[in-house]
């Protein structure tokens, strides 16, 4: 178990990082505005699962592959950018639907959770956090390293989930306000899709530096 002062300092840093605008937050906001707060919460849950996958990977030592292989890390970022382009296109793609078929840009909560899991796993910010930042709070003198990583990773995941859910609820309120306008659904989808394209562009640019 890490010392209490380490846990407090780590928790504060995690909170500050969690409320800093990034791909995860913008993705959750886009989903909440487009489909409502429950969709945003589903997205946040998928992100949390993705974060914990990184925790397990770090504990098992799998993350060292990306640390010592720039090609693998660049591939991760490019995969995330391409996936965000695909998601964004779903919002712009003309909907060929009947009265019984939903818009292609809309997904059920479980589908959103799975999609968000992929987004988080290909989020370079999350990968960089676990590769470069998390180990700074681990000491080989205090306890077993793997135990410390697991505890700190769980704390990060929980704090991030709480912040993301709050953002989803607030964004969902904004979406409901827009829904009062009969013509707002079209622009909500375009806004959400544009956010995805911007995120893909930023990630792609950073990966090519």
C-alpha cells in the first residue's frame, strides 16, 4: 500500500488531469449532446474499462512494449485517429432509414460502451499516462511494485470515471436544451462529427511529429 501522502498527492493530480480537456472528455461531451446524458454515462463507463485494461497491462509489464518501441506507440496513435474518423463519419453519413430503423449515428448504450472502450484503448493520452506518469508515484521500498501500480491505477480510473460522468450529465443538459429546437438534431450530429474529426486530426498530427 503506498503511503497516504502519496495517495493524496496522486489523487489531486488525477483530478486535475481528469478535468483537463482532451480526447476522452470531448468524446463524452459529443455523445451526451447528441444522444443525452445516459449515452454520455455509457461512454464514460467504456472509457473507465479501457483505463483499467491499461492498469492490468501495466501491472503485467505489457506496457513496456510501447515504451521501448516507438513504432508500436505511433501505430497505437494512428489507429485511434482512424477510428475517430470512422466514428465522425457516422454522424455525417446520410441516413438511409425507414420508420423502424434508427439513425446510423445513434447507438444503444451497450454499443456506445464498446465503442468508447476502443476509443480509450487507442487514446495516446491514456497510454502516455500509464507509461510515463504513473510509475513516478511507485517506490520499490514501500511495497510490491505491482500492488502499488494496481492501487494507483484503480484510483485513477475511479476519479476519472466520476469526473467523466459529471461532464456527461452537464453536457446532456445542454443537449436537452438544443432538442427543444426542431432543427437542432441535424446540427447536434454535425457538431459531434466535427469534434471527432478534430480529435483525429490532432492525434494524427502528434503521431507524425
